[in-house]
C-alpha cells in the first residue's frame, strides 16, 4: 500500500501536538519556580547580628524573564486548549458494503441480492420525488457499488484484502504540522530557525555546560586548585604556610576577585596596617608569601589577614571582595585541603586546617584569646582584661557570679556588657560524657579484631535538651551501661542507626559577627594514634549537635599485644576555645584470655552399619588408610 503524507490543514492535530509538548515544559518549570529554592534561600539568611555584611547583590533580571516565559507558556496552553475544544474534528469513516445494504457480514449471495432489490425499489430515482432525486442518485450509486463488490469475486477479494473493491489504494497519513511550514515562501525562514536552534543555540549551551563541568570537581572546586593543593600540601606544614597555600587557589584569579592595577595603592596601605597590628598583637609578623607571589595570591593574602586582624578596609569594593574571599576560603578548607589531609591520615595537618576554619568564621588570628569573640572585646582591651582578672576564655567568664562578671568586664559600658553576656551564652560548652572502646560481643580487645568506639557528646549550656522520639520503647543510655556488659553494649550498637534517626537535631546557627553569611555550628571528631600521629579513622563531621549526640565508629585493632594511647579530639568549625580533647588507652590482649566458647552440640546421629551412608564412610576410611600407608612406605624408602 502506497503512503501519501498530507499536512494538517485544519490545525487540529497540530494543536494536540503543541499542547502536549508545551505542557511537558511549562508544568515542571512552574513547580520548580514555586517550590525549588524558596526554603533553601530562607534558611541561608543569617539571624545573628553581623558587624560585617556584604552589599546587596544587584538583582538579576533572569527571574523576571523566567516568570514572564512561564506566564506566557500558561497563556499559550489555555489558548491551545480552547482551540482543541472548539475545533471540529472530522473522523474518517471506513466504507462498508454490508452496512450500506443493511445486512450482516458473511451473508449469502441470495440475501445480498434480496437486500439489493429492496433498496433499489426504495432509492431508485424514478421512485422518489423531485426534491430527493439528487440524494437518491448518490444512494443508488453506493448501493450498486456495494452489490457489485459482494457479488463479483474479484471485487470482493480486493475488498477483503485492501478494504476497497478497486484494489490497493494510496494511504493518506497526516503530519501534525501546518502546511505553512513547507510552503515555498516560508521555507527560508524555517531553515534559518532550524539553523539557529540546532547550529548555534544548542551547541552553545551544551558546550558551556561541558566546559563548566570539566573545570570543577564534584565538590565545586576548580581542578587547577586541587592540583596546586595536592602538589604543595605536606604532613608537617605550618599554619602560616597552609594559609599561603590557600591563597594560591585559582578561584582568586576569577573575574570578580582577581587583582586589578587600580587596587594597588589601597592594598599596599592595607598591608602596612596589617603589618603594624601583627607587630604588636601577633606572634608572627605579617609578610608577603615568597612561594606564592602572584598578584592575585598577594591580594587574597592581604584580604584574609585583614579579616584575621579585624583591620577596617576603607574601600567598599575591597571590603565586599574580602567577605567573598573569606567564604571561598572556608569552602576550600572544608572541601579541598581538609579532604586531602584526612585522606593521608595526617592528624596535625588536619588539626591546623580546622583551626583555620575557626579563624575564618570568627575573624581572629591563631592563638588569640577566645574572649575576643565577644562583642566589645578588642585587641586593645583584651590584654588588660586578662592581666587584671586572669580571664582568658568565655567559659571562665560564664562560671563567674554575675557581680564578678561585671567587674571583670568593667572596661565595657552597660550595653556592651549585656551584648557580651548574651553572646557568651550562645557559644557552646562541649563535654565528652562517655568514651567506650569495645569489641562487640567480647569482653576484651584482641589483635586484628574490629573495635567499636562509642562517644557521647553533650552541650552543657544547651538551651533545650533533646527528647528521643521513640515509640514508647525505653532506650538505654550509654552512660548507664557498664564496660563489661557485653549484651547491653551489643543491643545499643545494633539500635544505634535507628536511634540516630529518631534523635535527629537541627544544627544551631553560629554566632559569628565578622562572617557575612550564615554559618551553622558543626564539629569534627578525630581519633588519632598518639605514637604515630596518624588518624585511626577519618574525622567525622557532626552537623546536628544541638544538645546531645552519640557517635559510633569502627576500626581494626593493631596486630601486636600492647597498650596503645589515642587522642580523642572534638573541634568546632566555628568557635575558638570550645574544643575538647581526651586521652584514651586501649589494651590489646592475646586471644587466649577470652573465655572458652561452649562446644557446639551436634545432633546428627551416626549412620547405621547397614545403610548406604555407613558403607560409603567405611570406604572413604579405607582409602584414606591406604594413602597413609603409601606415604609411610615412601618416607621409609
């Protein structure tokens, strides 16, 4: 059967096609616009007071354009829906001779002839009035054709094969496109549209997506940056060198952060300010890096140290760039340098990077007194407070009675004092409530066994205590379980995953007035070998510690019998002076010290002598004895 393709003259099929395609695009775009990023944007807004803020970003016109396109899409959908509803669809009707004659399929020729004669008498033009002659002529032609089809053998065979008494006909297939698209006067414009879409727009966006995806790693850090970090980071590296390595990131050479000749004078003046402050208050004098001495690295280094020493920046543009540099540096520390260090199990290097994270969030230099995180405490009055009252940390301050607190901070006025106390209450005081090293199911740790480390952490000054959301089943507290209660420990570990989901907490926002963005308070738990200085397991990042949290880790015990010393360290990624550390000892003993396990009772009885199993066992025994005799004789030879 030959096919003939025709274009949609009425536009009905095209309306259906266009409505389907447009709905598949507009509906998901609307859902994404309404629910896609609203919650994350609201959560990213800081709620704590800020000393440094970023200038409001110029609102992009992209959201408005997207909204206009979505509204236009819905308007077009409603228009097409109206067209589909109101346009009449003419359904093609198959020609059926049986239906014309009013008989059932497969009737005999006698029945067919009788029906033909009956209809001929009714619709013959000579038998009807003048007003029906034209209709009667058409009907009579159909009746004659139907009769011929069913009585002529060749015509009937053609009808049964092809659906037409005249044989194979051309099949008409409609295409859901208007004929206007292929007419001669419009074809150049259609070709131009195809060329624009498939030759320029699609390759441009695919190429841009591919270029951006190959530039970044999965953690959204540029590949050249990670390459620089890998080549220059070392296990034994100073904190100053880590900061200099941080400034060598390719992110600081991007258009919005790179060095410009117009920044030269302002950067030199800022560098001199930092040098004078560091000479008075810091252990190290600020100097430019000798290894990473590009202009972009120099600029990033100056802006970071201005943040650490809280040196004011006169240029509004540079101040805004400084906050962007700080946020970028924090991401590079968490997702770049720290990942490399922990992959190598470098404990000291990882600890220094965690210190740098605290410095970036609080805007302080290393070895600063934790008290300087409070509002009103400055480089000038902090040494006096320490000298007169021996007050160094926030926790010391909060342990004092109210009258002594006011006396210790006598250099602050009443408003500053209230603000400082409120901020001190927000800074968490962490405690390690319980540490347990055990092999689940055993009462001793043997060589190469799988050791489970259970650590319970508690925020002593948490405003609200967590209440487990159980289903009425009492959950044992690890603090109440004895070290030798193996059954209770095993039950606790097996239920740990479920209990962790039930007690999931939202991380509180960190108090960081010198960090422009929102920062949630998070922690790193590290477990390192005291002798080797290596991490036993990669640090665990705790992002949901609001009041209490239990952490369960597993590692393999050393193969030698000995007493080992470990450092358990829990460090904040946002506050200085809130870290805790505890020494943990683990004694590895010989397996022979474990209690003897009861023998396994074998309930399988011996086979009877006459059974096939007994005969096969006897034959195996005889063959084994013969092999042993052969071996003995060969040894004697």
